[in-house]
C-alpha cells in the first residue's frame, strides 16, 4: 500500500510538472504569434526568399518586388538584399495597407558602401504634390530622418542625424509619435538624436513607395536586411527586440524546440 501511494504521489507530481511545462509552451507560442501579427506592423521584409518577390511577414500582405538585378548575400539573419544603382524594391505605394498616420517606426540593418551622395533607405510620393513625403537617407554628414505631409508642411526633421559608417552592419531606427511630437533616431539600439515634430503623417502614397532610391537618384549601394515599418513609435526596449530578432517566430521556435527536446530527454 505504501508503495502504491508513493507511486501515485509521484505520478501526481509528474502530472503537475508536465501541466506547468505545457502551459509555459503554450504561452511561448502565443507570444510568438502575437509578434508578427501585431496590427501596427505595416510591413516586415526579411529578404530571405529567392526571386524578385519580397514577401511581407506582417498580416497586411504588403509584398514588394525587386526591380533591377535580383541578388542576395548572407545577412544579419538569413539573407540580405543587394542594392545598387537601378536596383530597388517597389512597395506598391498606391495599394499599400496600413499606411502610418499617427506615428511611425522604420528599423533596418544596413551595410553600405561609402558614397558621397545620399542613399535613400525609404521614400514615398503622393498625388497631393510632387515632393517626397519621406527622406530616410544615409548621408556622409549624418542620417536624414524627415517627413512632410500632403500640404507640404514639415512634420518632423532630424538632419543631420547619426553617422552610419560604411563597410559593416549597422542597425538604424527612426521613430515619430504625433501625440507627443517626439521624433528620435537610434543606432544599434541606442538613442542618438531627439527632436520635436508636429502633426500627423500623410497616408497618400498614390504615386509610389520604394526602398533603395528617390526619384531615380540617391541610390543605396550595399546590403540591406530585416526591414520593419510600424504605424507607431516603438519604445527603446521594443527596438532592442527588433534589432536582436526577437520579433521573429524563428528564434523563439528554435528555443521552443530545444525546451521540448530537453523535457523529453528528462
């Protein structure tokens, strides 16, 4: 009888341990799904695919298309896109879903070849006027993080911002929150510049939105990886998560598999 009770107690303890582990694993899965399904994530380009389609990992389906030479090399996470004059990513501005209005974050890894000319990470042009809405540019004297709205009013402008050195991977992030007016830039997850802006963002991308050039100039020359756009300003902690790949399902899934394998081994 004593042995039976002992075995029963051991079984109960084992059951509760397994239940706790299953609950933990379910929580991990939920958190993974919640990351890339964040409704404020307007687009996420890993650049890992082959071919000229750039798949969007967000829920909005904002796939891009590579115009020009289709080439990829090893990046920070998986593959990176090779950009050069006459090679760029068409983001289909007129049909882009979840265009940022109340705030924006653009985060990206870049490894550029030094150029005396500006290199346009992202740009958009609407039908209200012919000027660019965004100037998100690597420049020799420092990054330009800028937006003008449909009425040609300057909403935010950091220029010059941080210097992004060529020949190595650097993570850049720019944020803006229309409610507070806070506009900031970050390099490798650390805040570098801050200013005040005013007003909401233009959602008229009726002519074009693109990565890699502005009006057939300001071409990016180098590599780009892990491009994120959010329709809100991320916090510094969130920026760290994006930079380190913790918004992706890949890394947590690998950790999940490892945890499950360890559990079975026990």
